[in-house]
C-alpha cells in the first residue's frame, strides 16, 4: 500500500516538468484556428438550416399543410 501514498511535492515537480514539455501555439496559430472554428460552425449552421427548410417543405407537401 505504501506505493499508493500521495506525495504533494513530488506531484508538483512532475507537473512542472510536464508543463515545460508542452508546445504552446503561437498567437497567430491560435487566431487562425479560432477563425476556422467559427467559419466551420457558421457553415454547419447554414447547412442544417437549409436542410431543415427543405425537409420542412417536403413534410408540409406530404401532409397537405402548405401555408
């Protein structure tokens, strides 16, 4: 059971050594990636809105509730 003991100082040393290994993105990379995420979200929203409208038209035609 002694192998499962928690040693805070050792834990924080290990965390610090792992954080040093992280490759952080540059400001430009972060901005480009953020822009792409927003663009893809907008395209997905437009696609699903269009698909919903088209399906809605067919459903209204199918059930004769054209308005």
